[in-house]
């Protein structure tokens, strides 16, 4: 699959949804470099495109790039983020903290996200750093 994708990933022939589908499949199988390439080629980025790319970079051990993706995500003026997207962002900061110390801005973001999640009624157990984030977390129902 990887060699085929490497040779056939032409922006003009791949629709956004095709890129997302392939990106998530590669996230599941551990082909993290392809995740960022595929999702980075999406023309109209959605919140989970950024978040999945950050997860791929974290799983690949590239905390610096993951941090940059999370910062870029935070700088977008999203009309409305769903609770599930806020949850994923929070969990990504926890994963980042397992790889290196968070900056003061990242710590502030993490605390603000935690407060929002508690307001949404997320249980403390879900917010625990031992609670892992999986690819299936990105497939939450549309209203989450």
C-alpha cells in the first residue's frame, strides 16, 4: 500500500474525502509519514485533519512538529469546535507532555481545554493521562 500511495498521491486526482479516508487508515497501520502527507494535501481543512496529523507526528516521536500542528490548529478561528474535537486536542497535549515538557502557553491551553471538557460533562477518568487516544476517537458521532 505505501509504495502505491507514494507514487500515486497526485493532488488533482485525490478528493479531500479520499485523502482523509486513506490518512486514517494509515494512522491505524502506523504509516505516520503518509498521514501528514495525505491530510496536508486536503484543500479545505477540518479540525480533525489537524488533530490526526498531530497524533501521527506524536506517534512517530516528532514532538516538535506535533507541537507546531497543535499551535497552527489553535490559531485557526474555528466557527465552532465540537466537544469531541476539544477532547482530542486535550489528549494530544497530554501525549505531547509525555514526550517533553509543555511550554507555558501549552500548559495554559491544556488547563483551558480541561475546564471546557468538565463543563461538557466529561468524566475525570476520560481526562486522566493514562486514558489513551485511539484512531476510533476521531470517529465520534456527528453531534459530538
